[in-house]
């Protein structure tokens, strides 16, 4: 009776353990099927072009998916896909050089790429866009780039340091209104900001009065005077005393860039 009574618990225990092991196995298998294993803390030692291509092939064997996405690659690789793409001329080019062109799924257009369309371009590609937007005389303007490609030119400032430097590296010329050698420092006349000394000279010359409405802080307590470009700076006007005048804030804001 005791042996018979002891046998069922042992059988139940032995039956329970395989069931638990069987229940624990499928989630691990399912996880491996949906996500590639995460990369270790090691770093890639051989960072030559051949070493990068070998790393791409190694990760491609671990990722069981028809398309090798950057996110899957970064989970396994010892080096980020962004660094490899910069080194080998793009993610698609890197896969092609590794003999895995069929596993390139194309560029995924995200909202960030729509708002910053130049982020994925190389310096050479950005300069090539400037050349395509330039005139036959080799003159390029920001307005021409915006009309042709539909993006803002601040990306050129962030990439090359300034718009003038980008134009200079592209072998082009600025328009006569904005011409300035990027290798030299701009003079005060070429800057939009008015110096304190020049502002005081203009205010004193105009007797501290608005030249449009005649208002003055001496007449109206809340009046604020500003120094304005007669010929707008955005249209080639220079920051000189003869191109500056005194306006009250209300007249200056209402005028805009009409002059």
C-alpha cells in the first residue's frame, strides 16, 4: 500500500517536469524566430573594408529573414549599421559589396526623413544638388535649391558650417547680393546685426524719432525705437549708416521687408 501510494506522486512528479520543460521551450523558440539574438558587449577588431564585409556576412547568417534591416543588424553586429553605411557608401551598397544585394529591402521612408531629407545624403551628393540648381554662370541661391528640391538649406549650414562654405566647396559662386569669400571673416557691413555704436549714431542722427509716424519715447512712454535697414538686408542691403533709419516697433513690424 505504501509503495503503491508512493508511486503515483513520483509518476506525477516525473510527468510534471517534462511538461514544464515542454512549456518552457516553445516561447524561447518563438522568440528566436521573431527576433535575432542581441549583440554582446564585444567590439569588432578588424575594421578594414574586408573586415566590415565579413561582419555583414556573419550577421546575415544569424538573421533568419529575407531582408536584412538595419535594426536587426544592430542587434547582433559588433558595429552599427550607420557606421558601416558611411564607410561603404550606403547600406544598399554595403550589402551589394558583401554579395547580399538580394537582401536589401530599399530605403524605408520615415517621417523624420521627410522633414530632414538631406540627412541620408553624403557630402558629395549634397554638393551635387547645388550644382544641379545652379545657373549656367555657376551662380546658386537658396531660393533656387528650395524650388528645385523642395527642402530648406539649413542642412548645408549644419553640414559644412555655413551656406557660403557649401557653395564654395561645390565650385560655385554666390549671387552678387550675397557674395562673400567664406575663407575670410565678414565685415560689419556684411552682417545683419547692428552694432551698439552704429545704432546709437543712427538714433542720434534721427533725433530719436520714428521717421514714418514721428513717434518718440519722449512723446509716448511705451514707444520702442528700432534701427531698420532701408534697403532690406535679405535683398542685398548692407549694414551701413546711410542704409539705416529709425522706426518705432509698430511701424517696423508693419513694414516687413517691403522697404
